[in-house]
């Protein structure tokens, strides 16, 4: 049967050094596992923060590139219109 945290429930009152001497080792093992899980959780939180930062920066970069592309297209269109206006109709021979 499991305890409240999914830990095995040990029936009886056997303490360390008695028949259930394995209990103290189990507690140390759980403490080590909890410590490792805390470290993993911390690393995952750090990765999530980096991911959120990179996502925000990529959105900014995409918007900047979109704006630059639109400005470039407008400038190109204006230059083509000016060339067409300055060339005028071609003279006929």
C-alpha cells in the first residue's frame, strides 16, 4: 500500500537496526531522489525562461524583418515609378 506521496507504506513499528532496518536507507534514498528532482526542476525552469526569452526575441526579429521588407518594397516601387516617369514615352521614328 502507498503513503500520501506514493511512498511505500511500511506496516509495523520496526525501526533502524530492527527487522525493518531498510527504512532509514529508504528515507535517504528518497531524500537523494527529491534532491535530484529539485535540480531537474530548476534546470527545466531555467530552460523555460530561456525559451520564453528566445521566443520573444524571434517575434521581435520577425516583425523587424517584415517592416524592413515592406520599406524596401515601397522604395523599390517608388524607384520604378520614377524611372518610368523620367523615361517618358519613347519617340517614334
